[in-house]
C-alpha cells in the first residue's frame, strides 16, 4: 500500500492545461468529493454501506406498509361497529380482527426479535472484521510507513461504519417506535407492554446505543484476536453477554415504586399495575414480617394467610428515564472501548 493509495486515485494531467499570463501552467482544478484516507475507507466499506442501505429501505417499507394496513383495518372495523370487544363474537368482526392480529404478530414475533439481534449482528459482521482482517492480512503494519498518522487512519476507519450504523439504527428505531406506539400499544389486539423482553430493545434510544456499543466492542475483540473468523464468532458472544448483563442491571437504573395492597386471593397476591414491570413482590404477614415470592414457595400456607401483599415495580412512565440512563451508560462504555482501541493501535508496534 503506497502513499498514493491512501491519497485516492491519481488524477492524470490534462493534455491541454491553460497557461497563465507569466507563461506557467494554471493550477489543476481539485477533484470534487472525498479524498485521501476518507476516500480509501469509503472504498473499503462500500459493500457494507450499500448492504445496510438496502436492508434499511426494505425494513422501512415493511414497517410503513404494516402501519398503513393496520390503520386501514382499524378504520374498517370502526365503520362497521366492530372495534369494541363486545362485537368480536360476530363473524365479520372476527375476520377483520384476525387480519389485524396477523399483522400485529408479525411485528411482535418476527420484527421485534430481529431488531433485538441487530447489535449482535453489527458486532459480528461490522465490528469484528474491521481490524481483525487488517491484522490478518498484515496491511495494518503498512500504516506506519504512510504519510497519514495511525491515529487519523484509525479514527477515519471507525467513523465511516460508525456513522452508517448511527443513521441506519436511528431510522430503524424511529419507525419501530412509531409502529409500536400507534398500531400495537394503542391497537385493539396485541398486548405488548414496553418492558417485555423483545419490546424494550426496539424502542427509543435502545437500538441506537446498543448498535454503536456492539460495533465498538466487536472492533476491540477483532483487535485482540487478530483473526477474522474468530473475531466474528467471539464478538457475537460478547455482545450477547453484555446484553444479558444489562438486563440484570436495568431494574436499578431508576428508583422503584413500592406499593402495598390487600392480599388478592384470586390472583395470589400483588396485582400488577397495567403495563408495569414488577421487579419483586411478596406478602406482609400479620406481625409485619415481609416475605418474597421465593420465600413463599417454601411456606405457601403461611403466605396464603397474609393480610397484605407488596410489590416493587417500574410504571410505564419510567420507560424514558431508564432508557436515557442506559443509553448514557452505553455511550460512555463505547467511548472507553474506542479509547482503548486507539491507545493499543497507536503505541509502538501497533
């Protein structure tokens, strides 16, 4: 890889360059568009950028079409007096309801798990190979011999896929949040609270923050392993483990609401508020002793006689604060991972 390679394609001199008044040649016009290291990185990532763009266009088309079809069916149900649950025993209402249910199931059972897996896939196929293939081919050592500094080369190398991921996941998150809010959460069929396992990761800032973190984590794994196939596989596992750890931490990102209720014998204790996320629950015995549900499994007869139940939960109003805290934490971790990658790359011996 020569200096000219990092500087983009050479521009041949014009055979008939105009002369200035002093007899010298006029300066050649500059080539428009990106040049130098940016041109090289864009050239290296053109296949990935095109693939992401095509995928986002297709998914966007599916989500928009789903919204239009659901709203069309809802309008038809309202016009035919089929929107209220009391009318769903009628055959024509059941048919229209079935069509909305099919579209809603496509969103909750197919699209949501697919979007939840996006950060893992980004870490595997964009982050993992980004530096691993450079080390594996040996081309990364040539960076030290070029006029472009290793730090600038690496920052540009990270910025292009980073910007691609940022734009693509922002569009995806906006569309999934819009369809969920307008057609699923406020729709007549699906029961899909925001804190459910495959629902939370597709809403708001979660897809964007997790995708950027997955990319950075994959890059670090590739830098450590320096083998493309191994980096791809290990990056997916590491990002998935990070998601599992975050799920365990998530309940503590915002103060829990604690509530006591009269013991509901029909529902076996604490009655969950609508669309909330119950983190812990149990009973309060007559003497004031508190027991959790896990403890009640060993003393069921004692808990069944309890006069009061208690629960700690996050109401639906906590969704945005929890996502803001989680996104901020992920962005800080992303910055730390990128800093580690830069320090390892720019020190002696790459």
